[in-house]
C-alpha cells in the first residue's frame, strides 16, 4: 500500500476473513448496466459518502460529492501512526479514484440545505440541485461539553479523534515526552466514534513506550464501566504491557469533568491527574451540516429509518455513517461502508420508481494491541421494530485465550481489511 512503512506493511490481499468490504446485497448485480438518471448529491467524502457516491455512479446516476478537504485521513489505522508503526502518508487518501469512477467531486463546504427546492447551498459556487440527498458528515466535537476544553485546548491536549493534523500533534508529543511520564486518555460516554478505538490507542502507545520509554505509564480515565472487547484488551495488556496501563472506570472516579491545559491537569469527581501528555476525547455529535439540515434531534445525532436510512425528520434526505442513530450498529468505518451500499441500492430503487429490497448489514472491527497481536468483533444487523438490532447467534468476538499465532494471523487480517476497504472506497 502506498505510503506504508516497512515496519507494518499494508498488503492488498483480498481475503474474505479480512473483512468482507464487498457486501452481498441484492442490488449489486445491476452495476453499471442500471438505467439510472437521477441527480444525487452526497455530502461528506469518508468511508460512507465516498462508497455511496461510487456505487450510485455505477448505477448510472449523476452524482456530486461535496467534501471540503482534498485529502481524507482515515481514523482506522491512525493509532499505528501514534505508535510509530506507520507514517502519516499511510492513512492519507485523495479523491482521484472517486472521480475516475464517474463522480463529480467538489472541494467545497456544504453550508445549507433547502429541502423545498431540493438544493444544497455551498460556499464556493451556486447551489446544487438534487433528486435525493445523502449526508455522511461524520462527527463534530462537542467543545462545550467538557469545562476547560475548547479548540485552543485541543492544541495542547489533542483529541486526535478526527485524523490528520491532530494525529501528527499527538505523535510529536509522545516523541517529546521524557521517559517516566504519564499519558492520560480521557474517554467519553457512549455513543461516540469507534467504541474500541481508545483502548487500541492505549495498547499501541504502550507498544511504543515499552520500546522507547519503558518507565512511562498510560492512564485511561473512562466515563463508562464497560467497553468493547474489554476481556481481550485486558488479556493483551496483562501479557504485553504488565503494570503499564491503568483503566479507571466511571464507578471508580474515571469520568473527566474538567481539564486545565495550562497545568496539564485532568480533574475527575475524586482526583486530579497532572500528566505529561493528555489525549482528551470529548463527547461528539453529528457533523454540523446535520443540524443545519434539520436532520439531527436533541441528542445531536440523526434518527433514520433502519430500512432505508432516510431521515426520520426530513423526507428525501438519507443519513449514514457516524452521524446517524443506527440502533445496535456501532459507529465505525466498516459500518459506514456497509450502510452506504444499502443506501445506494435504496436510492437507486426509489429514483427508478421501485420499492427498495430488504438487506442485512454487517460490521467487523479489528483492534491491534501490538503489530502481531489483534482480535475482532463482528455483528450482523437487521431492522426490528423500527431500529437496527443485532441478529442473535451471528457474529461475536475473537476467543479469549487464543494462542499467539492466532493473534498474529488476526493482525494480518486487520492489515488486509484496511487495504481492501480503502482500495474499494478511494480506488
């Protein structure tokens, strides 16, 4: 894979067990032979938006993708950059492949939606008309939700939860920290982007510190009492990083209630923690355009029909990815990619005057605890009583107690999954 380091090569091996980025859905067989002619605007060029745009273009529709950034930095595998296992270039993708797939890509900021006129207002030109609108705006950080934490504070206590400049900043802070320092990771309550991400981050930072700064510690201050894949992470920490990582749940005073960037202090209900590096992940909500469009509710997220992902608040607008309320389905890159394929088929059917077919959705999430140690969780979802629910008996997690060769194989699967999905989305 372009930009990957020799330390952690990202292969383009396409293996079913590595993640199934190609979902088996009823509409996929129509491909470029579909007789589509609708105008579709997609706002947001991440794993959800870019995938949907490509599929809709393949169906023959006129697709415009509005994305403000020329480069998309993936949150998946950004933790490998923090650990020094990859360079920033390994997680950077442009939109040349999306354009080559027949999508008109506008590097612009979508500033408003007129659902009556069916137009998207943008900063750099005239409004764009649409027959169907798809929003995949990702997340917005709630700087108002944690006293002391704002955009200026993020330059001292980086969140690195939107990959790019913040990823680079946190990596530099880890490199500059003296041996013996404490790295704190403040984790918000659910829902938030990539539920296992903070614990993978702790693991891979620990991998770096173990090799370069072995007297250092990691403190996870959590606003929850449980987290995704906890037994697998704790097993890995005990084996790989004994006495290096401390997790403090909310019931033990783990929730951060205030920060002071000037003194590098994080305050909980029971203690103050002055640290060398503070990775503060604040609460989140749907990207700003969701509120502007009227598709976000009081929670800050976007309720949708679980069959079609059409907004429950504004007809004719579909919302996918991290921004939507998708029931039991987590906020992940794989989930956004899977939802995009379902929605592309739905929009195609609606524009051709047909009823969308039913579909099941899948999600797979790999977590690296070390370059040769990984595990995963998988789920299959369907609409039940107006919400997406996980199908009992489908999916599951990697087994606890698996031997080292299994964990190493899963690490290879994780790299193959990443290469496959980024190749499919960005070309």
